[in-house]
């Protein structure tokens, strides 16, 4: 049962997918939503969270939907290449992004437009499933910060843990039984107004906003896990780890 009644108009894609996805998640997971009322009931906003599994966009959608909002994701463009699947994702209001490409600017414009239209946009600032050996949040990319600074909308951090037990990073098969506990803690909106007011909007300003976002997410993950994150967040570039695809596969192999 939803915590808040859904107010937004739902497309055919949502009417088709919601009961199927909910039934699958209820049969394979237990969930604990903490402070979900911090998600705005209406108006444009960004939800930012850590990324631990290919399945956690579904569990995050469960959280957002349960609090009366339709989640609009920045999703990798490969998911849209299949004609039928692409039509479904577009009907559901998802936003394709070509990672590590100049065309990613189009996704930024689409996300800004979605926020201005009053939609709830979900962004994984890390850009991919964490490569940290212990699953902690990594350094963030600038996309979420840039959208927030451009729109001035509420930025809602979420720390989550547990989805990786259902589907480990890059695993081919899920571990369905027993049901896994997925915990998501929603923080209060971040105040980036001082950074949004700065002109010109330099790389340093955007980086400061990104660092604040990742610090807030990490603090929430620490609360959820009951543990302390490393003092320095994992950096894929410094570690020489590939930024897309399965980091465990050799270069030249399909990810």
C-alpha cells in the first residue's frame, strides 16, 4: 500500500509495469523506508542516491512511487536502442544519456526541462555501480550538481543498502530466496543556494556542489549500514578502473 496517494498522471507504461514490478519486489525483498516524507509531495526535485546493484533502480522506484511520485531516471542510452523497449522507457518518461559522450549534454537539457515541468528526476551521481571494494559510495560526477544549480530545485539525498544481496554487481543470476531486506534512508533537502548564487559557475563551484551531494549520501549510507565509510572516497580514474561495463572483464570483451 502506498504511503502517499499518487497525484501524477500515469502513462500506459506505468499502468503496465507497476503491478508487475511491485509483485516481483514484494516476493523477493522486504523493505524499510526511513524518513520518506522528506521526498517532496509535488514540484520538481532531484533524488540522488548511491548505486550498488543493477536492480536498485527498481527498488528506488518502489520507494519513490510509494511516496506518491513517478521517478524519471537518467538511463544509459543502450536501453533505448531496442525499438519496443525504447518506446516503453520513453512512455514512462525516462531520459536517455550517452555516458562519456558529448551527447550527454542533451540528457542534461532534458533533465532540467523535466524538473522545470515539476517532475521527480532520479540521478546516480557516481554514474555507475560502485567499484569500491566494500560497496561504499565513490567520488561523484557533476551531472546532478549541474542540474541542481541550474534549476534551484530541492536535492534529496538517499542512502541505500541491501539490493546487492538480491543481485550482486554484474552477477548473471539473482539470489531470490530468502527475501532480502532493502533499506533506504531519505535525507533532508540539501541547501546549495549559496553555490547557485555564485557567478560565474566555475568548475570549482560545481565540484563543491558534487562533493556536498556525495558527502550527504555517504553519511546516510553510514547510518543504514551502521559502519564508517573510508576517509577518502574511491576514485575510478585514480584507481585505473574502467568507468563503464563490468570492471572484472578484460578490455575488448563484452561488458
